[in-house]
C-alpha cells in the first residue's frame, strides 16, 4: 500500500522539509534547565496546568496529516504524555512534575523541534496514518463512486438480481480497496490530497482500465475457471497447460498465470497451515513476538515494535507485568493481503539467520533502558562514592548531578574502564558501577563539570599544517593516559626556546590534544551516508606508537612527531581517500604531533621512543570511535562497527560523548 500513497505523502514530506540540526540543538540547549527549555518551546495550558506539545494536535475529521502522525508517534514513544481532546480533535500534554524524571530527554527535544517545524518525525508512522486515511476515505466516498462507475460499465454482465448490491458488497469488503489499488497502479493513478488535506484520486480513470474479466475474477475468486482440480501435477506443468489453452491472448495469459502463481499464497488454508507449522499457537492465536518485565529482552521488544509498525493489521495483546504478545488470529487470515503475508513470512524466517529485525529501534530501546537505570539507581550510587573520593568537588556535585552532562561523565569513565552494559531479564540494563568509579579521574571531573575552563576546547584546531583549513577531517583521539604521556614527553625534551609559535600562537606551539589523523581534506561538511557506511563497516582496531621523527616540509618550522602504525588504520585511510577530498599528500604518514619547533632544532630526538623500556601494551591503544571535525561548528563522534544514525537522536554529539576519551 505504501507505494500507493507517495503522492499523498508528498505534500507533508516535500523537498523543502526543514532539516533539524541535532548538534545545534545540543550546543544551544545542553546547559538549559528542562523547565527553561519547556518555557521556550512548549505551550502552557493554564486550564489544564500542563505543557502542550506543539505540532501534534489533529482533527479526527482530517486523519492522515503530519500532525496526526506526529501525535501518534509521540504518544507511542513517550507513554507518560497525556492525551486530551474532544470527539473532533486531540492534543498532547506533559505534566510539569514529569519534566525532571522523564527518560529520553534529548530525543524528546529533537522530536518536538521537528513537530514545531511541521516536519514528519517518523516516516513509518506517517505511512501508517496515511493508509488509515486512505481506507477511511475509500469507505466514506470512493467505494460508492467506484461502484457507480463499474455498474455503468458492466451492469449488463451480471446474472445476479441486484448487481449494485453485489458490487458494493465486494468493494466495501476486505478485498475491495486492494482491487482498486491494483487497478490504479495499472492506470498510473496515485492517491493525492485535495484542498482539505483528504486523500483523493480519479475514480473514472481507474475504472477505465477495469475489464469484465478482471472484475469477475476479483469478485468471484471461487468461480475462477483456473481453479479446477489438476490433481498432483507439478505447478510448472499446470502453467504450461493453461498457457497452451490461452493461445495468443497475452494479457489474459499474464493475468491468469499470476492467479496460478499466487493461488497458493492467497489460500487462507495454506496461510493457516504455515502459521500452525512455524508459530506457537494457543486458542487460535499465533505469536510472532512476545515479552514482559520478567521474560524476553530488548531484542524481543524491538521485534514486536517492528511487526506492529510494519503490519498494523496484526493483533497486539497487552498482559500483566508489562507484557505484550504480537501475532495473528487464525480467523483473520482470510482478510490478510497475500503480498503482506508473504512479506511477514520473509521477516519472520529471517530471524533464523539474525535474531533482530530493527537495529535502530533496538538501539533506542537500549538508550531508554540505560537512562531509566541511570535515573533509578546508578546516578545515586555513582555520585555517592564520588563525594567520598573527591571531597573538593562536594558542592559542585550537588548542582551537576541532575544535569544531562552527568551521564556523559559516567559514559566517559565507563569507556575508559572498558566496562560494557549488561542486559538483564526483561531488558533492564545494569553495569558494574564500582569499576566505572575506579576509572573516573579528576581530569574527567574538570572536563565535564567545568567545560568553560577545559583546555581541550582548543583540540582539533591544530590539525592542518597549513593556515585557514577549509576542509573536514577524521581523527582518532589518543586515550587520556597516552595523551598526557606525549605532552609530558614533549615538555621534557623540547626546550621553550625551541618551540615555534609564529604569528599564530593558537595554531602552532606545543600540541595540546594528541591525536592521529585518519583522513584530512574531506569536502563534506557533515558526515555523508557513504562515510557513515565506511565507519560502520570498520571494526575497532589497535594503533602502536613508534619512534620520533620530523616533518620538514615548511621553510619556517619543523614538526616533531611520534610515528604510529596500524594496518587497519591504513585500510581505513584508503577507503576514506575514495571520498571527495583535497589531500595532496601522495603517501599516508600517520602520527601523533608533539610540537612545532624552530627549524634545525631537536635533531637528537629523531628515533627516540616515548618510553625508555616499554612493554607492548604501553605503546598500543584501542580505537573504538573517531571524530568528524568540520572546518566550522561542532565535532561529531562516530563509533566504529556500529550504526551511527541513532547517535543524533540520542544527542550523542560532542556534548553527549566526550571528544577525547579512552578511544
């Protein structure tokens, strides 16, 4: 059905759809209190004493609008919102007391911004409500019009006493709209919207392509002459017999052959047999996905949501302890469109190869559950112990603990500790908080709690060896312990009078943020789909720090650096080099910059190692993420081996994830 409503959705999803910049959202609003943000973006309803969500009010007279889709998506995603309205219109509200505890705050802000702009928040929900609007308009208006057109054309062909009743019974039945859409496709007609935003279509043009044979076979499938018994002959032999009997009537042959090929699919008995064979059934209900607070996990929840969203005709049962069963009633199979049933079968059988149907939906559920765990108990335990270990920050903790950035501090320390979230029964998330506490350092506290005093704000500005960088680059941060060692190594061996600062002390001098450049000179100012695909297909890898060397390409200064080596890094650079870029270097020399130095100095350091007696582990670090650095604006952290689209929804830009962590 979705391919039938493209034009209908066009008005809402047009080419001029406003783009929502999640980085801009974070940079402008991360330091706002939630109440201040609500005052700026929501409407206060004095009568209800609640915040109204703008852009989500819709009228039941005009279903299928952008506001209708956004209303439905927000209510499903944030079930703690309040729905209120009359029989003709509905609105969404947020109670003031829920502002401080509600999870998924960053996605909520982003969705509200889209709703305010009149943009569609979720395409699947938009398709769902558009299809509902088409079905309603069909029954209210177009089924009768189509019946009149068919009666005018084929009334004399019917042997029934009341042809009008026969036609209307068929068109208002479960297969009426399906037949109409099939004919509309042949007529190259699509659903559009009229001036009142209701679905519309030219009925007469659709009726013009209908033939009596097509109508007869659709209305009376049991009388189809092709469905007489052929015993146990193979299907290919059946096709050959029918095609031979049809002669040169190509149109008739194609149509009848399609009927043969689809007869097995469209047979409710065959459908029911497949359900009994492949799904768990009880009392005539066959379950596709099920979960509760005490069974199943986030994979099951994500699969259930996927089935509900893609196949709205499925039945969903809510049960005790937060449970849900999504599946099919055996009595409903006769009303299931054959193509939809085949698609459903393909999705279900794909679970044998990979147990998850929706990666992004699963990631969003993980984020939600981790936010719940953070607000529920982790934040309390984490800051309780931090107050003991860092008493000098006691007063600062009181203010910082409830800020959005507090979770960013925890994630930074978790990444440094190499600790992963665990999933408990029912999908709840847990973690070894004590190990994250052990990995929390005073430098982290300063960086997250007092970002305006953080020297690392200058990071990534020294990337290019030339002035006025106009391109983007991709960087791999050195972990904190290694970065500190590189900085101290440079301070120890490079004298102050050997440091080159030139006329731009903010661009040269000592390196304040050691990192490895994966690729310089990229033309794109935002991560493209191809770049994100490369990042997703690149697995985390190790980099080894080698000896000291010099770049001597400039007539004014030399660059003192520590060479690094990694075959995976070189492979990543080679793939990135296929993207549009202006990197004029013929060879790739990955390194950690130590300092810009006066020409002719520090020659004695060439070949010197970072550590006098290192072990293999001392000079290796693991890269799990990279930073996309545009010529202007916020930097964006991208995670290797993972889809990165949900990072924007979760607010995981430079504010949600630190730019320099344990990589």
